[in-house]
C-alpha cells in the first residue's frame, strides 16, 4: 500500500492507475497546445507538423521514464573486439580503388550551433579560425581536395538549425565554383516546456518577439528523423551513396579517414558494420565525455547525464572508463532508412534545464546522435589518435589552432613536425579573452608555442609581436593592474604577476 495523505490509503495498483491518468491528461493538454501553435503557422505548416510529430513521441517517452535510464550493476566494459585500435585498421593498407569507396561516402557536418559562447553573432561555422578561413571554408577545402585528388564526388551535407539556416545559405553562394556539391537540411524545431506545467512556453510559431525564446533545436540525435524527413537521405541512396561520416563542424580533427572508410566498405555482407564510433583515450580534460559500455549484450553510449549521482565520480575515473566519444561517426544510410521506417531508433532522452531571460525555468528534451549505436547491427568503436579530436569551443582552443603548433594544408590541420611531443599544450585564458574580438585585440601576433606545455593567463594582459612561450607560463594581472608582454619576449617556465605597462611615446 502507498500512503497518499495521512487519512487516506490507496492500493499500489490504484496509484499506478492514478499516475497513468495524470500522464494521459498531460499528454492530451500538450497535444491541444501544439494544435493551437500549429494554427498560427504561416507558410511552413507542413514542416512544423512533422516536427511536432517527432516531439509528441519524445514527450510521450519522457512521461513514461521512471528513474535513471541505466542500472549501474548491469554496466560492463565493452568486449575487447568491440573497440579496435586504429593502428590495427591502418595496418590493412588501402586498396588501389580508393575512389570506389569515396564515391559511396557523404560527409555530414552538424551546423546547428551559434557562436554566442565565443561572443560572436550568427552560426559558429562562420567564425574565422586560421588565416581568415572559417570552419566552413576549411571543411569545403578538405572535401574539394579529396574530390580533386581521387577524381570523386563526395558531397557535403550541412545539418542546420532554424538559428543558422538563413546565414549559412547566404554564405554557400561563395562555394558555387568549388568541386563540392553542398546540400543542407534543417533540424527539427521543438517547443521549450515550462518546468512546472510541462506545457509549451511559446504562444505562436514566431521566431521573433515574445515567442522567440520558446523554441530550440533538439540536440544532434535529431539527425536521423530530420535527415529522413527532408527526402535527402532517399536521394543520396538513389545516387549510390552508402555511408555518412558525421562530425561536429567545430572539430578540426574530424577529416575523412580513408583507412576507416576502407574498413567499413570491405566487410563481407553478413558482417556489414552499420555504425562506427571514433573514441579516443580520456585525459583529465575529458572526464565528462560520454563513454562506450556493454549493456544487456549491446554496445551502448553512456553519457554523464544518465549516471546515477552516487556513481558520477566512478564515471569520471580514467582508470575504469578509459575512452570517450569524439562524436566522429560513420553510419550506414540504408540502416538509418530501415530503423526510421521501423520506428526502431531508440535514444535516451536528455532533459536539459534552462532559465530564460525573464527567470522562467524551462526544460528541453534532447537526444544525442551517438546514443543510437545500440540500434545498429555490428556496431564498432575505433580507438583513434587524439589528433582526430580537435574541437574549438573557446578562445583557448582557438589560440592553439591559430598558432605554429599546427600547419594547414588543403583545409586540414596537422601537428607541426617541429614539436617534440605530440600532446597539445594545456591553455587556459581568463575572462578578458572570452569573446573573439577581445581576444584578437590582446594579441599583436600569435605567440610561438612550439615548446609550450601549459599556459594560464588571467586579468588584463596583452601580448606584443613575436612573443615566444616555453614550458609552463603563468601570467596573472591582479584587478586594476595590467600586464603588457613586450614584443620579442621569450618566457620559459615563468610566473609573471603585478603590473607591467608599455606606453607609446
């Protein structure tokens, strides 16, 4: 028996019935609100209707979920052969007809994010990262280089969101004469829901005005449904394409790897691998990254949001969970089509709480693209070199990729041969450097960092031309002070603090 109030006892089965009635009421209230919103749609009513169908399924599952999505005792390390070392795959070498494999490939970049965290307006992919080249420029250069080198037709597909679509489409005109076919499709648009009432906060379908904050793109797990709904998936299959290589557009290490592609297409039919996740060894900086586990006989992605609170420290442990997901994924197009049509794409729901500008608490229901790994046949992890994971999330990351640590060729960044250690230095720039514009003003030129291990900069600090940083360098300007590192300085294993002003005379 379950106690409801101090005076009333309700049998357990009645409580279950009561909860089911409550769920049904919530669901019917949500459906009624969605219908009201749809009635305000202008020209894109059909698209909005498809989006809402997806949202209804997600909301239904959200109401059914009880407790954490994993039972900790059932978690096992993946079997040895389910995560292959990259070296083993590379050892096979490449066939003479690399072009045949490439012609079966489509490169998909996740392009739904804005540059707001780095103080930029518009799509993040349009931020300049190296020699005036944007993330998108580098991506186009990489694929064009492949197509010219092997005389192939590898297309680029961008998954945009309602936040990035318009600006991205405008900029695509500049690539008209490049040897890359570029397609786009849009992620779904889902309504944010009030944390208390569990109903949409938007009053109409508008993306400006008071309803602007009412919408969100529902995480990259939405790629399967939106790609399928766009008709582009079907079109690419008809053109003879078999696999997509999916990655975040801000991961500059996520280039097409011919060895991984060859491993995919050279499998015998019965053992065809439908999904490859590139993983890499965890460092302390990656403790929050999702990891691969064996769960109920299937390879599965475990994200920190799914971990019961009591086990979070264990999840972050580098000794137990040694690898993490880079979000570089190779997926069979035919398998996506099959799973979508069978309604068998099962991804854990990520409940993302947000507070809107007015202080209203809302939740976003999201999914992650890698979480679908358990739905695909013969899924595999490949433990790749760290160089394939080079995300630019902050200006600290930007400093690394703009520096002489990397050389740029045909859109691809590679670690300079002049650096003795293959590891990337640890760089931590303070809040004065958060926005790209402020960051650029503080460096007259990017320092020589070939021999740098660790850099921490805090406070009002500027760098003159041709500065060289080696070993561990810590520069701290206290509040109200300013430090100008003089042009031509060489700092090796130094702590600089206090006040150092260089004035023009």
